[in-house]
C-alpha cells in the first residue's frame, strides 16, 4: 500500500492561512499595536489644559499693575507715595521639564491563550511522531509567551511627568 504525502505547497498554504487568521484575530481583539501615533501637539496641548496649572512663565502670570492717572504734585507737600507690594501667588510657577515615559500594560491572559492556540496549530504542522508532539508543545509554549508579550505591548500607555518650579522656589512633579 502506497502512502500519499502532502505536497509542501499545501502545507505552506495552510500555515499562511493559519498565520493570517491569527493576525486577524489579534487585530480584532486589540492585541496588536496600531500604527497611529497618539502623542501629537494637540494631545500634549490637551494634557496641559487638563493640568490646570499655570504653565506660562512666572513673569507672565504676575498680575498687571493697575493703571493710575498721574496726580499733580505740589512742591510744598511732596511726601513719598506709599509702596505697593504685589500679591504673592501661591500656585504660580513655570514648567521646567516634561518627560514622556512608557508604562507597560498588564496582560489579561487572552493574549497567552490566543498565542498558545496559534503556536500549537503551527507546531502541529511540523514533523511526525514524537517530533510532531514536541513541536506542538514548543509551539504552544512559544506562542503563549509571545501572545502575552504582544498583549502587554498593546495595553502599554504613555505617561507625561510635568516638573513645575513654583515662585516660592519649591518644585512639584505631576504625572498625566
């Protein structure tokens, strides 16, 4: 009895279909990162507006002096005018630095499960006998690790740390 072997192109097509389905599932479930950047000038401006911190230079944040009309000064009674002190602003300052950091996301397990399934299916296509079992197990483990990593990368966020120096000399760091 003659045993028929599967043509290598059929195996390659099956692997390509499985990979395409895995990528499609990962994209639809949000496990793959997209190519749209999220840190443009509008986002940064929105973060600054949400901060409700005085982000301008401290000189610009001081109250403007009150306009007064000059009074005629008599030579006989020339006493010095009282000195006016500006009101101290307790929360005025200037931004020293804005640092952008990437915060790693947390995995929910869905990425590991999906990666394990896809890896197991791909590993099952390789070899025969005990080699096929070993390849399947390696595919499951490798796919689970890779799927978990992809999910964590997809759920990562960007954090902005704004360092502000207040008029009284103290500094504060505010994460957004």
